[in-house]
């Protein structure tokens, strides 16, 4: 009898461990669904393909999908807790998206090709290049390239793509970090960095970033 029970237990053991051995992976983003959401919800401000028609709104084409998804999550308020990133327009937009839809639209925009921008001031771009590549040792300002890469491509799942972004938008965000109006940066990293920047340095690095490829 004991031998029979042992034989039965051994025969069942592969079945019992199978679910853990074959864990279900998350479904891949639905790019078609993401495109539909982009055309219906996001296109007016960010463009149907993520190339924004206005410098007041960021270009999203080619952006790291995890970054877009995080921002959409941060714009959402939850019961008893305000949004980590406050913006009346984006709060309303983000509130209409399920986590799956946010992931889908993020993946769609990430798959699109950015058109890129241009630097407008040779003088500012020259200073911006120095700051982007080497920072400012006198004020303890680190190089932007350390996190966002030498070409502004960013680092997947950690730091956003900057290359080609509107100078006006980048400057506005740096000022918001500097003044503490934007506070959804991990470990206060961007607030600490922006606090060490003068307004001219912000404009300079933004102008340089706009021309990065």
C-alpha cells in the first residue's frame, strides 16, 4: 500500500510543478489598438504618429515606451491621493485609459519614427553641447549624456529619449523641476540636477538637444 501511494505521488509531481515551470508571460502590446487610441485621444496634441505639431506638447515618436507608460500613470489621481504629475489636460486624458490601453499607446508611439528638430542658436547650442557632454564642474552639474546617452537616445526603462525634442518643451520641464512644480522624478534626480542650472544653461542644453540625432 505504501509503495502504491509513493508511486502515485511521484507520477503526479510533474503535474503539480508544471504551472510554476510554465508561467504565463504578459501579452505583447497591441500596436493596432494603440494606434486607434492615439488617433482618437492623443493626435490633436501629440500628432497621429507622435510628431507633435506644437512645441508646447512633447514629441512622442520613438520615445521609450516604459517612460510614456509611467507618465500616463503619474498623470492619474487615485482616491485620496493627487497625481504625481499634475496637469489638468493630461489628467483627463489619462483617466480614460486602462493600464492595457496605456501600454498599447505607449508601444505604438515608441514604434514611430521621430522627425527630429533643429538647434536655433549657434551660441546656445555650443554651450548646451558642453553641458550635455561634460556638465559644469564649477556647480557640480553632471553631464546629461550620463543618463540620456551621447545621442539623446535615452536608456530603456530608466531614462527618456531627448533627441529632437522641442527646445521650448525641454526648457519648460527643466524649469518645472527647478521650481519643484514637477516632482515625479525617481529619487528627486531631475529636481536636484535642475536646481544647479541657470536659466541660460537650461535654454542652452534644450537648444542643443533639439538638434540631436
